[in-house]
C-alpha cells in the first residue's frame, strides 16, 4: 500500500478545517462543506475516502463522486461510474452497486472494487484489500450470497468483480 503523508486539511476559501487529511497527493478538505480530493486516500472528519481520480465529498450534505469509491456520512450519495458505500441513506447511480450501512444492497450490474487499498469508516465499515468485507452493523458480505471473480492478480490495482446479487440475511 502506498505510503501515506499526513497533511492538515485545508480549504482556500474557508480556511483550516478541524481534521487531519491523509493523502499521497494534493488534497483539499472542508469538513463542513465541500471536500475536493485528488488521487489516493484521505481522511475526512468521520470517514476515510479513497479515489484514483477527482472526487467531491460533502460531510453533511450532498456527496458526489466522479470515478471511484467514497463513503458517505448521513447523506444522499450519487456516483457516476463505480461504487459508493453510505451509512444509511439513499443511493442512486447508473452502472453501479450501492451497499447501505444497514445491509441494503442494490445491484444494477456488478460490484467493482479496486484491490490495493483499505477503506475504514468511523463505525466499523471496512473494505479490505483484495476481498470484500463490508461490515454493515456486523453483517459482512461473507454473510451474504455472492459470487466473486478476481482479475488482474499480477497487476496493481487488481479489480474484484462481484457477480450476482447480494442478499443480506
């Protein structure tokens, strides 16, 4: 996993935020409003976010991601291409799978998860490297009915495709 650099979260408009940002590249975070991150991993006020491309996160409002993965806090989250995991609210998207904090999984195509990072949320939400272990109130995906196909095992990042429906117990 890429070595992380700890930087203070900073917003050029609203000034310094009351949190720590973890990033491998430049990052801008406003914990009470719009957060803008570029590449890799960063920490917001209550959650850990990761992205390989540009991402916009709002801690207490609308969260919008362009390409990769983000975890929402308590809000309406909209993703364009890949996955997002939110704690309890509404999920909409075009080609994605949305897994709610309370165990709700809605699949339109497949689940696509980059395989080279670990994402951990503030209340036990976790996606572990090269596997799907998303804890939703103690219910992991290993306790759901899933079929997995792992690709690109010799390259980084590997891609894990979860094919089929996720059915919570």
